[in-house]
């Protein structure tokens, strides 16, 4: 099966697989982490690493499950201060093959840790702590929906804002974007900044594979930055945010890097709306208005997520608490603050463009009467 077929695999199918016999061999990973038993963790990593020749016999779904399980031990070894590929050099070839076979990076990603992770007794966790489980559940609320949002942006990209289909797709998009606020509400209610900063964050540190470093399974790689590129960021974002979005797409599903390349060239959906509203010359047709209002609502939903998320991130990365200066996705608190502001500006802008012609239109009607 080609890597592009990844999209047709059911998450539950991958989650059910256990190609490295992880359930039996590594079921108590959390205990090894609690004991900070680095030597034992390296032994386990060596034991579960398959021979490169055996990886050739695995199907695509099994490759994803194998990467998921290797990733749990890799993150654990790294958390206790060792570079996993220095400790187990044979792993490098295996990771590169698994990455190639699936069209993804040669490391586990948030998709492995969340979407392809079974829930219940087989759930793979670093700590076994209830807060980790709840943090994972919060990302599970948004990750599949935001992946579906990428597909809707793909459709939106090809439709004229004057077409009724644009409004239909944009409305569906709003419902998916709202899952981000649900996700952060779960995290805020159930995960303390201390737990994130001191217990979880170290498991997401980057590792070396070949001559590059690869980040861990960060929530920052939920594909919101890619959605932003389509909606507004290609021509309204800063170079820093574009760089962050490019890197984030790299950790996504096959095809997302190509989408980034296409969308970054613009014009963004927001710019297309501006042009269409200007061309309507004060008499915005109902289809266009419906589409623009939906996009404005979608952006407002992102502002709601980002406001709460920034508060949580600021607490977790406060000087007295943090162990690292940057987030697990390689970005900073300053970057988050900037994105909140620019998302807000874009939402307000679209609303203004809609309101201005209406006022102008009303004035004209008054003059004519
Ligand atoms: C538990 C608390 C959390 C903390 C402390 C936190 C912290 C951060 C930080 C510092 C960043 C900057 C980029 C980077 O990671 O390198 C970031 C980005 C991001 N995080 Fe979180 N995060 C948390 C939970 C979540 C949750 C539950 C989600 C939901 C899926 C999420 C989604 C994102 C996204 C999409 C970004 C990219 C920037 C953006 O779109 O605004 N985070 N996070």
C-alpha cells in the first residue's frame, strides 16, 4: 500500500495493532518512567526495535503502530537524559524505513500518540497519570476534526467565494474549528500547569535521526497552522509564523507539506473575500455574505481557543516553573501572543468589510428615497 493511502486507514484499525508485542513487553512503561530507570528503558528499546529486514514485511497500518510504540520508549529514554539513537544505533535505519513507508517524518508524531493510540487498558502512556490521560483526550477531541478541517480547506480553496458551495463548506468548517475551544477547556479544567511543565513536557523533547533533529508528539502539530495558511496566514502572517507552519506541516499526514506549499503562495481565503466584497461594490450578494460571515465566525472560534490557550501556556512556561524556554513544537509564548492578535484582527477585518458596504448601501437607499 502506498503512503498516500494513509487517509483511508481507520484510526481504530491502527490502534488495535500490536506489531512489536508492546502490550506484553512494555505495558508498564509508566512504572519504568516513575522509577527513572534509564538503563532498563534502553534495554527495552533495544529489545522492541525490530530488525530492519522485518520492517519490510509490515503493512502500512502496522508501520504506523510500530512507530507509535517505538516512539513511546524513545520519548522515555530521551526524558531520562539519553539520546535514543546513540543508545540503540540500529534504531536509526528502522525509523527511516518506517517514515519512508508511511510518508511521514522518521519519528512518532501527535497522530501516533493520539489518533493511532488505543484507548482503555491498552492506551500507551508515558506516566499513567490521570492528567496525562485527560490531556490526551483533549487533543483527541480536536486532532481528527482539525485533520478533517484541512480537507474542507482543500475544498474551500477551489471554490469562488461567490458560490453558495463556499458558504456551505465554510459553515461546516466553523463546526470543526470550534473543537479547538472544547479541547483547551478540557486541558484547562483537568491539567495543572505544573503537571504539564514538569512532568509531560520533558517527554516531548527532540531527538536526532541522521543529521537532523525531530520534535516529539506535540499538540502544537494539530494542523491548525495549516488551516490558518489557507484562511489568512499566507498573506497576513509574519515570517516567524510562516516558518512555524511550514515546520508543523512537516509533522503532518502525507500530502500536507504539498498543501502548505500551495497555500503559502496565497491569496488566502480572507484576501479572496476582500476582493469579492470590493467587487460587489456595496451590494454584497447573499451567498458571498453567508460565506464571509461563516469565515468570520470560524476565526472568532480560533480567537476563543487561542485566548485560553495562551493563558495556559503562559502559566506553564512561567520562569519559575518551566524547564525549557520553548514549546514542544519549537515555538515561543511571544509567537502565541502574536497569533492571537493577528487572528483577532483578521476576524474583525472580515466583519468590517461586510458591515461597510451594508452601511454604504443603506445610505444610498436613503438618498434615493
Ligand atoms: C496543557 C497545556 C498546554 C500548554 C502549556 C501548551 C503550550 C503551547 C506552547 C508553548 C505553544 C507554542 C508552540 C510550541 O509548542 O512550540 C503551543 C502551540 C500550540 N498548541 Fe498548545 N499547549 C497546551 C495544550 C494544548 C492543547 C490541549 C491543544 C489542543 C489541541 C494545543 C494546541 C496547540 C496548537 C494548535 C499550537 C500551535 C499554535 C496555535 O495554533 O496557536 N495545545 N502550545
